């Protein structure tokens, strides 16, 4: 059967409308679950940066987050602040920068005195799985718990102010990018310091 | 006239496997096969999309204007892939995060459009759906074989569970995409050699 141009155009228009509508409807349907997952991931990340996340179920994590984390400021930046009975315990410093393949985002937990890291966590990274991607593994991340931080002295691999800090083997680019990103973020904190 | 389900299954899983015999879907076979978990999710995702898009396109095959059929195919495939992406984000956020951009790239996987062009266009919906589903499962099967080899040698684990009891040195190259090249090459060689041997035997008999 030979069909005219009109049929062809109408067919495509109707079909596009049907599929767009179906997708929009399913997006609306999934939205609450997707947003909840994103919020939970964020909350877990911040808690992890303070070493508070381990072993918590999803509900417990949300409750813990509501209990001890509030939005606050650190030298002019808006950051999540960890408070216990009215006392500031630490800050979750957000960092962001270019890795080898894509943007690396996450938080570096800092203690209240800003002289020690409490933990490192990623919310987004697209490094090579199995190589640079291993910055997500505890072996790398856990090194940052209790890592000494001093204003004006950048974090570095090897002997970092008396503590051993190791890069990821086979992932030099990603490892170097991490130092650059973290030191940038820290510079931002100390630059905004008023004293 | 229509192919029997058993034939569709056998053809897609073995004799005409999409990856090893048709050499389609190679890109993702290199990219996601460094762990078995990723491969499995990718394979299931692709099977889901291929089955549903083949079903839909076959159901519409008599009303799709011939000269815009590829536009229609892309539209249908893209719609299902976006749906799958939403589904993963809502219910399997961890896996969604790990697969990341690969889910969106299912759209460009040649297997889906290949099946739509080569099969769904001429065959009834149920046969087309079976064909799509098993083309996807045939792809999954190959991905699982490749990732088993890569994960065991590269990480010393199976589905993330450590099996490297002797603490042997793992091979970094196995984690990198080139390793999949060698493995796929080896598999294609083996399968082609077998098919040739069989053809020669039949020729003599």
C-alpha cells in the first residue's frame, strides 16, 4: 500500500506524542523514589565523612542525619555542619574538580579546629573502574580519617605531616587529581578565614 | 512459516550469537565486563529493552511507513532505555550509579536495532519478542563468560566474593578494556573454527 507524505508525518507526530506522554507519566511515577534515593545518598555521604555512617540502616541514617547535621557556614561557605549537644564537632567540606575522565565530587570531613580530616567520601566519580575507580575503596578513603591538616601545607602522598598517605597503584593521574582537588578546596577554606 | 520458539532460542544463544557470530555489541562487551555484577545487570537491561522494542515494533510493523522506519525504531528503543534508566535509579540506585552512562548507551547498541531491522519487521509480535529476549540473553551469556575470566584474573573474585585463596598476583590488564579484546577474539576464533569443522564434515558426508 502506498501512503502519502501526510500519513508519514502524522504517524511520526502521533507516535512521538504517545511515547513522550508515556515517559513523562512514568517519570512522575518514579520521581519520589528517585529523589529519596538521591537525598539518602547525600545524607549517607555526609555522615560517612564524619565516620558516623557505618552499620546504619537507611532509616537510621536519615534519623541520625536529622539529629546531628545542620546547614551551617564555614568561612563564608555553606557546608553541612556536625553538631553534638550544641557543640560544633566538624564540617563537611564539599570538593569538586576534574579527575582523569570526569568530575569528581565529594566531601572531606574536617574537625572543628580544622587541623585534622575526619574522613573522605565521594558522591560522584567516573574514574577507570578497577584503577582510578579504586579511590572509592576503603583502602584509599580510610587513610583520610585523622589525617593532619595544616594551613598552608598541602596534602601530599608519602609522608604527610608524619602520617603515611598512599596513592592508588596504577592510577597516578586520578591520585594526583585528588590531591589537587582536595588542596584547592582546603585553600578555599583557609583563604576565607577571618582572624 | 514462523520459526519455532526452540529454534529462535538456539539460534540466538549459540549458532548465531549476536556478539560472537554477528560481531554486534562489541563496544559494551569491552566496557562493562570487568566485573560480573555489571555484566549481569547490563545483559538483563539489554534483554529487557530488546524484547520490548521488538515486540512493540513488530506489533506496529504493518502501519509504520517504510521510509521512516529507522526513526520509529530509534524512538521506541530510546523510550524503553529511558524507562529502564528511571527504573534502575528508583529501585536499584547502587547499580544505577555503577553502570552510570552505560545504561544510556544501550540505545546505541547495534543488537537492538539489528533485531528490529532484521527480524521484528517481518515477524509476528510474540516471535519477535522471543527473538529480542534471547538475542539479549545470548549477549548476556557472552558477557558473563568474558567477565568471569576478567574478574577472576583481574580482581581474584567472583561476583565480588574473593576466590583468590592463594593470594596470587592479579593482572591489571584484565581490568582494562583491552583484555576483553583478547578474550572475545579467542571466543570468536573457537566458535568459528567449530562451525567450519562442522561444515566441512557435512560437506564430506
